[in-house]
C-alpha cells in the first residue's frame, strides 16, 4: 500500500518503538503499524465500553467496591485480619 512518514515524532515515541521492537524481535515499523491498527479498531464508544468492563471486573473481593487503593488491603494483611 502507501507509505506514511511521521514528522517530528519525538524522541520518546521513537525510543518506545525501538524498545518494543527489540523486546519482540520485530522492526519499529511493524510495531508502529500494529499500535496504529489497535488504536483505530474500536470506536470511542467501544473503547469506553471496554474500559467499563475492565473497571467492573476490578472489584475488591473484600469490599465489593471498585479497587482504587491497596492501603486497606495492605493494612488488613499486616494486622492479620
């Protein structure tokens, strides 16, 4: 297909692409293509629905409340509760 050139992509983006490519044995171009495809596959509404499902699954087993802070669990473990 066509070519895509990103101007002024920034050092952080390139460093992250190079790191991921090195970790997975792929080229930075392949890593970038995969990341862009994943980012474009879902509509904004689908991304929100997926995030809501993840949030609902991350319930604290002790309280039944959304898990936001591990302080309570750490204190219970420390205090033997």
